[in-house]
C-alpha cells in the first residue's frame, strides 16, 4: 500500500490570516476574549462570558436579545443570545419573520473550551466584522457556556492532552455531577431541562450544533464532525445532514480556511481488538447513535443535529480557529439553505404522524442498532504510528510520530441500521401510579392525556423474562436491560390511566422512551424500577406496565 507523506499546516499562520480578515471594524476592548488577552494561555470564566454577552447586548441592542436558558445548581445563569436583524425577542416574532431558527451551543463538556471561545468570536464577527450577512435569512440562538458550573471548576488536570494550553480548564460534568451529553433522554440536568423548555420547545430550531474537543486517535484532521445518526424514526434529517450538508461544509472550510476536516471516528493500533498498521477501517463508537447524545436526541424531534470535535493535540489558537471556521461555514450554509432544511424537518414530522395514523401495527422501528459501513473507502489523513519501547516499563507500544501520512482504501464504519426492531403502535397506556413516567414525557413536550372513562384496548403486552441491572453506577444510575416477548392481548383499562396517542410529531421520541427493549429508554435509566421490583420482576415473569394498543374503545 502506498503511503504519501505530507507536511502539516501550522495553526499560528492560519489564525493570523483569519483575524486580519475578521476585524473589519474597530473592536471594543471589552470584546477581546480572554485567550487573545493572555496569548492563548487562559480561557474565559463564566464572569468573562457574561461580561461579553452584556456588552454586546448594550452596544448592539438593535440586533441582540438575551434570555436566561437555565440557572445552574451553583447559581450561575446560562445565557441564550438571540441574534437577528431586525431584533427578535419572541418565538412568535421569529415565526412572523419567516426566517429559520438555528441553535449553537458550546462548553457542554466544560474542559473542551474551544467552542465557547469560537462562539464569542463569531458573535463579534457578526456584530462588528465581516459576517453581518449571516443575519440576512436566519435567526441565531447561541449558548456559549452551556455548562457554566463545570467551566468555573478549573484545574490543571482537566485536559492534559490539550497541547499545554489553556493552563486551567473546566470539568466535564456539571454542578450535579452529570455528563450533560449523556442526558438527552433522562433530562436530569437543570441545563438539559432549560434546553428543552427554553430552546427546543419554545423556539423550535431547525438545527442544533454541539461544539466539543476530542482526544484519542492521532488523526490528521483539524476537526471531525458527525450528523444526528439515525435511530428510531424518520431518517430524512440525518440523511440530509450526512449526505448533503456536511460534504458541502467540508469543501467550503477547505476552500476558505485551508483546514482539513472529516467525519468523526478513530482507530486503535495494536493490543486487544486493535488493528495492524496501516489501519483498514475508521470506526465509530458503537453506541453513538443513542439519543442520550444531544445531536441524536434532536433527530427524534424531527430536527437536525451536528457534532463538532476539534483536535485536542493542536495548539489552543488553532483549535479555536477550527471551531470558528467550521461553525461559520455551517452558518453560511444555513443562511442560504435554512428554509429548505426547515421544510425537510416539517415533512419528517408530517410523515411521522401520517405513518402512525395509516399504518400503526404494520411497520417497525429500531430499538437497538448496529454499526455498518458508510460510503466507499476513502483516503485517511493521519499521523504515522510506529512501534516504540516505553523507557520505564520496557513494554512495546504503538505510538504516533510527527509525520502526517495519507492512507488510501480505508473503510469508514460510520453509519447505523436497526439490529432489533419492534412494531409501532397507535399509542401507549400505563397506570395512573406511574406519574413519574408521565411527568418525564411531558417535560420533553410530549402530549400525554388521562383516560376519562374505562376503555377496552387491543394490542400487545410485553412479558418480562429477564431483568438485569448493572453492578456499576453510571451517571447516577445502574442501567437496566430487559428481555422478554410480546403477546397479543385485549385489556380493560381503568379511567385515570395515562395514554399517549402516537399521532403526534414526537412519536419517534415516545417510541424510544417507552419501548421496554429500547437501549436508551426510560427502562434503561431506572424510571420503572420501583414499580417492577415491588411486583417481583427480579424473581419471576411479570407484564411490563406500558401496554401497546392498536385500537381502543370506550367501555360501559
């Protein structure tokens, strides 16, 4: 196999050129960001970000509206900046304008600070620089410091891999000890609850962009990215982002900034489960489709999502530049195509409802998925790996060198298809005592009602044959998996029971949350544990309390 050696491009030279372009107006001193003022040795605190946000609110009041998305458990406000021309202050005004709404967030993992700084620079460019046109045909919602508590819990040990700077960085978890990018379904973080209530439900954005930084594989890309991967439900949004939007943005970033970017993934050389050098596959994490991840969660809401991951081993200035360049080109795209994107989302929602109404009980969706190849083999840009002997332990390991190489013929293992599928019902019914389930569904904006009379229903009941709970805690939970089988049944269900009619746009989200075998539903996150354990689920076969109905009739 021929491997081509190429020279890496230094971040400093690119950054200097970009800053010369972006500073079209005199920038107020108050809007210089902390990395600029510290020679890229420090990152912004929550107070620094709030000072920036309040400054643009005062100086550009004709374009800037600021809301508070949430207040953290440690009392920090999570700002949501609304940029529009002319100024927009309510969702109703946004609808009347006809412009699509785009939402971008940084700092969900607060040690990964590049997105936070890049979003401050992008807002500055829109208000003072050469990006004013990005408000021509869209409304931007920007949350630069989503995890405010984690951001200010800074230490030298937070992100050691990040090329030595910033010297201090925040922590991954929020003030509740939660990873907010594993919180899509359970929505236990106050920030997640604020996102649901004050952004996704309130403003109904077309797209969510989530900015991160990744370490691990020493690939050769300034940034890797991912779409909202297909899980249960309509695939139009994920396919649009993957096949139409991201390839265009990748080319435009290369053209405008000379930065190489590619789909998120990685490889491991040597050891158990590792590949031989050179790698033959570029692999995704096998559970990355799950809606606990925010970019996938929005797909179940018939929205589009993009994950951005800058390269931890680049210098700090280049990491900020990469996040800024990628996000800027996303916004260039949405400014031109946002209305088409919104129409794609609208059709997905409409077809989801129609499919339930016309075909409930005759079609299936996935409750578990498997990784499959995506596209033809491609040429991978990566640092060369060689065998090296550890001077301390004497063990031989594969280590990356400082030589960039191109490896042709690598298969991207970067898409998902259903592995286990289950029938989609006309709706679900569950007992009145499971108010915690109803409350959680309604928190997500799902329409939940109570039966006003006794009913008889035809459908399926799941008989639990195996209830397994992890011995290790994860995100404050001991995750559950269940096995069993569905049996066709007629049930008489009492007045006061909760029911969820699947003829609603969030049907795919309902399905993923309530199916007993779903690998990221409310069963997994222990929301049924108390009910099931009291009834002996750990020792015997019992019915799952959520009944899938295909028809329902009032009973005298």
